[in-house]
């Protein structure tokens, strides 16, 4: 059974290069599976170091490494720490966010799965999500043609739409990644900010739906 328009819709604010999002996306996927046919999930890319232009400083690498360790301890997911041996990595998440938005426009039903693949590629496999060629290969695994993807990915329209997406996420208060909101007739209502377990997320959703 396919999700229907009148089913509740979760707004999942995330970023393909956010470590806690890497840990949390499996939670969102499991919730969607448990609520199969009864829940819509809309993925919203948020502005995390988008348009960064300077290589990571040593102290920034230390902060990232600490965050990665915390996520790994909480989730038991794999991380490739060879990332920190790169001398001049520019942590610009804009290309990956733009690619995710392209997927949502081209194949909306695949958005959460492509996000999961992006997270795994970056954190577990050590692939560079700032590289367009890597993004093309990733989306190609889901049957999205290179020409179709690149035409949209390189367009001024998608770049402008991504900035609008960033603005919308900021407007609803999605300034911490990950965040989950419930779409209501009155706007987006926050369910959780930061990582939480599946049972807690589901309980928050149920409590909110009971008040409808």
C-alpha cells in the first residue's frame, strides 16, 4: 500500500555529511517501515557548512573525530577514520545537499534510500561527497541516469531551489541536525532535535497524533 496524501508527514531535516544524521537515518527508515503505507517522510537538506571554501583546521578535525567516536559508540555504525589523514579537505556539503534535492525531485520515493547510501559512502567507505563524479555514481546505483541527473544538478534553478530549501529549514527552526518535524495545518511542529532511539521517536509521533 502506497502512502496517501492524508497520512501524517514527517519532515526529516538532515545533511548527507552530518555524522549524527548518519546514525539517525536508520531510525527514520525503520519508523517508515513500521508505519508502511501510513506515514510519509519528506527529506529536507539543511545548511551544514554549505559553501565552505577553506580546508579543515587541525582543531576542527579534532572536534569532528570526537563527534564521529560518539556516534559510533551510540550506534555501532562503521567509520573510516582515514578521512582525517587528508591534508586539505574542504568540508563543503552543498554539492551533496544539491544532489539529494535532485533525487527528491527526480525520484522522490528513493530520497531516504539515497541519503542512506550517501551517509554510508562518506562515513564507512571514505568517498568524497564533494566530488560530482562520486555523486553521479551513487545516484546511478538507484537507476538515475547520469545525463538526467547532471542536467538538473548543474542548473541555476536547482542551486536557487536549494538555497530556498535552506531558508525554509532555518525558518521552521531546523538549526540542529538531525531534526524531525510533523507537518500540520498550522506549520511544522518539532518532534525531536538530535539523535533519539526509535521507540522515543515513535512515542513522540503517537502523542502528537493523539492531540489532533
